[in-house]
């Protein structure tokens, strides 16, 4: 626990073995990001969005994901095309559509360990990039809806 108290110094390094749901939940709470562990052993961090983080011991990755919204007012192929467009403009995270639910996700490899500040910064960066992705996606979907409205008015 003593190691996590020094996160503000920015020099804390967590080994592969130290990267656990319990340890990361504590880390996020120390960074003033309210976190808890849910029934699936995911870390749930509440900030601008609710972020779910899964620690994969087998793959040695942290999987960050934000469930955003359901999209039901636009044909799936239009939404998928808009997602490809948004994803092509941003490298850090991806938008995905599962069923009709849109989510943003990213993976962080933790083989050989990670600095604690990288784990926290990645969450904050995901939130920022998700806002950019949503903006690009909404522009595409708005353009689609405007085009359909214009055609219907003729």
C-alpha cells in the first residue's frame, strides 16, 4: 500500500504481478477517480463516463471500455460506415457497435509492468478521445439524417 501512496510523485511502477483489479481500484481512488470492483471482477470507474476496466491475466492487457448509447434511429450500415470514418481519424481508441449499443474501447499491454500514472492517464485519455470520436460520429449521422430529411421534403 505504501507504494500507491507515492503516485503523486509520478515515479511509481507496478510490476505485472502487481497489476490486479484490487490494486488498480485503489490506484484510481487515490487519483480521485471513484472506483469499485463489480461482480465480474471489472474495475468500474465513475467520471465523465462510467469506464469498465478488465485485467486480463492471460493476455496481459487492460481492456478499458465505455458503453455509450443505443442507436436505433439510423440504419446499421450507415452507423457502421460512420464508425469506420470516426475510427480512421483517431488511433488511441475505437468505437464499436454490438447489437445496437455503441461503445468505445482500448487496450493497454502491461507485460513487464507499467508506471501507475500511465494507467490513470490512459483512462483520462480514453475519455477525451471518446468525446472526439462521438463528435465525428454525430457529424456523420447528422449529415445522413439531414440528407434524408431534404430528400423527403422534395
